């Protein structure tokens, strides 16, 4: 009887599976405590198999941050892409970000861990770049809202962007602490409603929903 050999997984797919394994592990444990041995055990592989695709742990963490950045920004783009109203675009981005975190609770743990770390690793530089890109995109939407008359003419764009991101981070941290990601999904629309009332014009001209 001929034995069928296990299907060989392409290198890129193996790298993606490794990244997903790290995010999965980070959802229930401190990212600093995740070792390559733990990753290999989670994937039912040897450490040697991991290192055939990544030269070291820093390279794995960099790949994880790259995955988070690409997938989060893609989720925001899909949510806001066809919306004309800047205010409604902001709400779509807010809820999409919350949904992404609820689906991948390990992602914010990895992100916060890198941003708080003292080492200037490639992963930390990627995380900082993503946050900068996110803030720039948000400032553009807020500026469009002021120009259209949907948002207050005296609105501080920088402060509004900071508060938007900070509000999401607050919801995320509370959910991670409580371990209740579903509550974050439920709370997000009401929390954004309070934020929106602080930035919108007294008599919005368009896109009221």
C-alpha cells in the first residue's frame, strides 16, 4: 500500500500561519511571555520548523505587526470606502476598528506591548508607523467634515483625532481587562454617539443618520 506524503505548505502560507498563531496566543497571554517554543507547540511543530521561515524572534514580531497594520487599515478602508459623509465615515471607521479588535484580541496586546517597550525593534517602528498613518488619515476625514459643515468650524482637528483614537484604546483596554469582547461591540455605538455630539456642528448640513 502506497503511503501518501503530507502536503507541503508553501513558505508564505507557513509564515502567515505562524503570525496568526502568535496573535492567537497573545489573545490569552502576555506577549512578552510568548517564546518560539510556545509558538511551535501551539502549531504542533518543532522550533526548527519555525526558524526555517524566520531568522529570529524579532523577525516574527515584525511580521505580526505588519499583519496587524495591513489588516486593520484594510478593514477601515472597506468600512469607510463608499461613504460620502465625513461624520458617517468616522463612525464606520470607529466601529470597524472595534470589530477588528473583537475578532483578533491578540492584536492590540501585541501593539501595546511593542509601543510600550524600551527597545527600538523593527516591530516597534512598524507599530509607530501604523499609528502615524492612522492619525493622518483620520485628520484628513475630520478636516473634510469641517469643510463640509458637518463638524464644528472651531473644532481642533489634532485634538479630535487624538480623542478618537484614545476612545477606542479605552474601550479596548477595558474589554481586555474584563475579558468581555462582546461588551465592547455593544458599547461602541453608544460611546461614539457621545463623541460625535462633541464634534458635530449644531445644525449638520448633510449625512445625518
